């Protein structure tokens, strides 16, 4: 058996980000930038007023001064008159370009207008309430670097930089194949002794949360010909994820069936719980991750291995899920030779984040996984831990799950 860290490194080592494509700005949220986004203009393009008020020369803006109002320049309608002279003012609004000759803004709360005369009720200061040209960015500045998952804030920044289109990595296409004679899809007739497949749908959601496009294949029976045909149907995808049948038992046929299509197995056992019988290999250029059939094992392996793989395929660094520190609400026994991933609830307590592992950790109990807020990480051979001990936790909400 190999470690979780080594298994993830070996999966990621041979993956290559998808090619770039150009998408409309409105479709770019959540995509990963492939090229730098460079500002096409300066923002703001000229000095503008940060407030509603009056533009003037600062030396003329002493307390009690009386200014001659010579015009108005709403945002989008720059002042077309001569540069302002002493004792002249122009009415401005937020975003209005500051007229030539002016170097200060008298905000309307500090002014008393009377016809074409404006009295200064609070002395002004040069530069106050003025947003300088290029204060946000200048033409040619790099606004967004490559390999960044684009947020709503990034979309706004790209729009401000005058980009209607962005170059991003294509979303990875991830084929998902559930296997087993006993498996039925939700709503389908359930065979005698059968179960409803949750893995395909849970993994499809996990793929979407990771930025990929899931392609759910029909369930494949425990038959080598059917499994080999299913492998063929994943052609053109960037990753194939199977669930069930990845071990080497009498009815675990994935490796044997895929071998007829040239499967080269890298590894198939990991020192972890849940999820020991995980397989990774390649069907030609197509990477294949074979997950366990137990639904909790499948999801936890998806978090630890599939999500980082999709990140790398998307153009991001493929990394382990981030962890936070928490204190145990109850003691935990010593661990054995396998890394453990305990489903737990999290709450904010007086001493910070507190984690409480469920009493039962059965890898078939999806309800507890649904109720969990995080996974407590326990290293191989970790000693017993008392209540209050600090542990590392993967927060599921930060993964979009």
C-alpha cells in the first residue's frame, strides 16, 4: 500500500491542463484564466470627483468664501468651458471629470448655494475628494494572472478593463462510470438484492464543484465485455472515474476488462480509511481513477484525489484539500497503519473551532456524511488524542460540497 500523499502525487504527475478557449465575459465565472488579462484603458481615465459637490481652486476655498457658479458637469458630460479661475466653481457629481484649473472638491454638504453664488461652509483641501487618473489601474497593467479561478470580483475587474471576452481553460470532461450487477439508477427498477446508485450523482456534483463537466455513463454490469465497451464510450474525455469493481476480487472486473483496452495500472491500494481499494492507471492517454463502491469511500476519495486532478486539468495547481485546525470535543483512540478520515461536526466554541467525530464511521452511511461539516485527519499510527487536542480538519463547505 502507498500513502495518500504519494498516491495523489502519482495521479497528478502525468496530468496536463486542458487547452485554452475564448468565452464571453458573462460565461467566464468559475473558469480558470489561461492568459493574463491586461487593462486596455486607464481607470479612472482622468481625475474625477468622488462626491457630489463643486469643483474649485483650493486657494479660493477658504471658510466663508463666495464662489461664482459658472456651470454644471454631470458624469459623462465633461466641462467644456475655460479652465477655472479664482472664485469660480462648477457643479459636479460623483464620477464627474474635474475641470481644468480645479484641484479640490467642495462637497455639497459643506456648501450653501444661492442662485449663481456658492458659499463655502467648510474650508477645502487640495486633492480631497478627487480620484486621480489611474488610481485603480493604468492601461497595460496586468489585472488578472493566468491560472486563477475567476470570481465575480475578477469578472467585474475584467469588465472595467474593457474585456468583453476572456481566454480560459476548457472545462475538463470527466466521465463517471458506476459498475455492478446490483446497481440501479434512482427511479429505475431495483433488482433483487440490488441498491440505488448514489455514487454517479454525488460524483457528478463533485465534478461540477471542482470546475469540470461531468458525463454520467450508463451503469455497467459485472461483465468484461460490457465494462470494456463502457471504457470505449469515455473516449474524448479528460478523465474517467469508475466506482466499484476496482479491487481484484472474483467480481471486481474493472482492471481485467480495461486491460483488454490497454489499461496500464500505476497502483491500486492506498493506506487510508475509508477508500483502501483505489486504482489509478491509464487507458492510452486517458487517466483512470477507480474509486471504491462504498458511497462514503467514493466521496472521500473523490475529495482527496479527483478534485485535485480536476483542478490541475483546469489549469490550477493540483493540491491537497486545505485544512484548518480544530480542537477535539471528545477523545479519539490511537490509529492503526492507515490514514483515517473521520466524519465530524464542527462548531465555533470559546476556544475556537471544535470538531466532534461521529461515533459510527461506516463507509456505507451516506446520511452521516451529509450531516458532517468536515473530515478529521488522523495520520497512520497517530497516538490516542484527548479532548481538547488540536487536529487538522478538511472543511467540506470550503470545497463547495
